[in-house]
């Protein structure tokens, strides 16, 4: 009964919890939040000072006691408490900072993560106030979002290059026939470009 009552005040959300960026989709409204997966934390107290765009703007411009943390690496959670704080911030921001909402949430995850890593994602979302949590593999979410005929008896190949992982999958009859997750993606491309520019032109770019 309580969950049904809370559901009247909440919105169904889909979250692409990425290494580089987090996107939040609200049913009937589309993507309404797209922010960096970055959290600024006061080093001594562990207090969260800023999340997302605001935290990214603080990079390199803050005192030594403030650090900017990316709580996901290679598509998986590396800092549970910071991820929980980030999810909580994004969920409340989508709901105009109302603290009592408990939305149903679908979260896209890499296809190659372990059961322990899946549990960490669900626990973070639950601690952030989600009423029901569902996980969907990123290649399937990408295929559905692209409008591919995933229910048909034909093969659909998806290559999803994110910040921390690259997902490759063959999808048919509403299932993933084959998938492979590489922990090499956009972050490594950025580092390769930075390294090349430094060696070739003696310039340091960010």
C-alpha cells in the first residue's frame, strides 16, 4: 500500500550510469538530465560538496582539501558511497528536489559485469531512494533506443562505445545471443590523443 501511494508522486526513470556521464530519462518527457559522473568531496570530512556539472567545473580550481571523484571505472562502481550520493542527487534533481519520492528505476549496465557488481548497482539505487530497480544490459538498451527490431528472428549487431567500456552484442528474438564487454573505450581514446599531442607538438591538453 505504501509503495502504491509513493508511486503516485514519483516518475519512472531510466538511468544510463556511465563512467564519463550519467543520463536520466523520464517516461513521457525524454532525456531531461545529462551530467558528468563526477562528485566533489571534502577530503578530510568526506562531505559531498558538488555533483555533476558543478563538480566538473571545480576540477583544478579548488583547494587541496577538495577532490573530484569519478565513482565508476570501466563501467562498474568503485566507490559505493559516492555513487549513492550521486544517484540520490540526480534522482532528487529530476523530481525538483522533493525528498519523499520513490521512483521505479531502470539502470543500464555493462554486459560483462559480475553478480557482485550488479548487486552494488542495485544497492546504490535502493539507498538513493528507488522504489523498484530493474537492470538492463547496455547493448539491449542501445538497440531498443535505436529502434532496432530486437523481437524479430534476425541478427542485430550493436557496438556501444562509452567512456569506460565498449559493448559489442548480437541481439535476436528479444535476447542477447552473444556479447562481449571491453574495458577499453572513450577514456583511453582521450588519453591516446593527449599523449600524441604532447609528443608531437609538446602541448599539454585536457
